[in-house]
C-alpha cells in the first residue's frame, strides 16, 4: 500500500538526515535502537498524508499487538537484535 511505501521512505530519509547533518558522527555513536526509534517517530502516515513527529505507526502497533514473543527490555538495551535484518516483532 502507498502508506507503507511513504512510511518506509520517510523512515529511510530520517536515517539519511541524521547521517548528513552530523547528528551521529558514526553509526556506532548511539545504540542501533536509538537510530531506529528516531526514524520510527517520523513514520506515521494517515490517509496518504504524513503526520510529522507522532506516536507509534499503526503498522508497528499492530505488529506489537500480534507478537507472541515476550517483550523484553534487556536485549534492546544491550543493542541486540536490530542489526540482522528486518524482523517485525523486534522493530515493533
């Protein structure tokens, strides 16, 4: 759907802006989840319109609600799990 395409484009654009702005001097300057979390804050699209900085993306919320894995904070804080390709449950 167009909303997923737009959300993905915005997410990746935020990564690019963080890089070219110098906000993150190197990819490992911050934990990977900080980079992904920042990009996700800009993803929400509703009715084909970008919502700017907003709460959770509806797609991510749905992934969170459908996840059968326990949601654990420790692996996130250790920066485990987001470097090995996309996994809906981990990103949610």
